[in-house]
């Protein structure tokens, strides 16, 4: 399960250093997506109503 979640099944990694770089790349990308979630909650088009405030 974790291999698929971290994307280890997608690339053809040939050496351990490349596997470490791939793991860090995926972790950093995931962290950036998590950090970008709160500011993007109320992104809407000008004609759409605001999102309800639920925390």
C-alpha cells in the first residue's frame, strides 16, 4: 500500500540514492499540497456564492 501511495511503483529506480530522492520528492510535493489546502478553500469564480464557513 505505501509503495503505491509514495509512487514507488511508477518509476524505474535503479540505485538506492534515486529511491531516496524520489521518496523526498513525493513527501515534499505532498506537504506542499497539504499546506496549500487552507488558502484554496474559498477559491471560486466571481459569479459563485462564497463557501459556507465550516472551520
